[in-house]
C-alpha cells in the first residue's frame, strides 16, 4: 500500500479521506502560504477532525524541520539494517521506555 501511495496517491487503494489528507499535506509542503480555510473545510467535509488536521500539520512541519536540520548539519542517516531493527522494536513495543532508560524518579 505504501508503494502505491508513493507512486500515485490518486490511484492508491486508500480512502477518499486519506487521499484528501495527502493532497493537503502536499499543498502544505509546496505552497504553505496559499493554504486557506477552504482547504481545512475540505478536510472536515470528508471526516477529518480539527485535532487530526492539527496533528497532520504538526507532523508535516516537524518533518520539514528535521529534514532541513539534517541537511544543514550534515548528519548522516542510519544504515538500512538499523531502520529495519528500529521498525521491529517499535512494532513490538511502541514508544515505551527501553531497558536502557534510567528509571524515572
């Protein structure tokens, strides 16, 4: 499904609401100064809540920040195997404290 979305979100096997959200995020990435109330209203019309829209905007903004920070500082990505191992860990335990995290006081 991810491959289909990355190749062509319009024909991907996802809901119309998800397609609308991806279109909004694309607009936010490429034309953030042109985002208007009508764009938000269109998302609400297909079922997205204010909270979900806020979360989508926040995630989009944070990834833009992180990508520019990485590009500007020269931080290198991890090897593919590390991404795979982290994905397995997250799939099994989510975002919880690992055994290496000191106990909270």
